[in-house]
């Protein structure tokens, strides 16, 4: 439905987009989340709430975009905009995600420090373990310099000359 390409684009710091493959195992749950949020959005519009918050420049460039369904993780409450006498909905604040992650780590009784950035490191490490080439990983992580990506190679055990195989043995 929404994830037919199998790719998720993430708008990250520095206004640079990054893409990651979506695991097929979670597509059904992601589509269910979209349906829940779509209903919230439709109910908001039907109740007379105006729209969602957008970046000022984006709202000026696309005046009707604020009414479009676009938030995957909406905030639970509506926020008043006094100067416009409107109610609008923000997207979920990053601190809510951080608090949920902290609670999950606590409940799992993990002893290592975990942040949302940990998922980025895990993603890169697992790609290396799956023998993805360093340039592909560099692109997926959005690194402009391959040396930044090379930092992750310390996580993968190196092979010695004695362990090397001839290409004919593959």
C-alpha cells in the first residue's frame, strides 16, 4: 500500500535525506499505523480543526499542504494558535521517542547505554556483517566522506591471509 517501494526516506540533520530499506516483516504494522493516523487526521478536519504545523517557508510555498495527511507520529493533543484562533496538531516531539526508548531499555534490563543513534550504528554494523560494500553503506548513512563510514569497520573481525579463499572456492 504505502510502502510498495520497500524504501523509507528519512529527513535528517543538515536537511539531508537518507534512505533505508524497510523490513518486509514490519510493513503490515506500518500500514496499520498509517490507517490509525489517517483516521485521527480525518476526525480532526471533520471537527473543524484547521491543519498541522509546517515549516513557515513550506506553508507559504504550499498553502494547502497543512491540510494534507502527512504526519506518521502525531502528538496526542491539539495546540492552540492564539493569533490565528485555530487548533493545530504538532508531530510527536523527539523527547517522547527518547522517553519511550529509555523505558524500553529499562524494562529490557540492558546494561549498556542506548540512544536512538544506537540504531544507526547497529544498522551500519549489520550491513558490514552482511558483506555490503563500504560505498553502499556510505550512501545509506548519508556520509559525504567514506572515512566517516570506515569507523564502523572496527566492529567486524578482520581475516588473515591464511583464512583467505581462492575465488575458485566460492
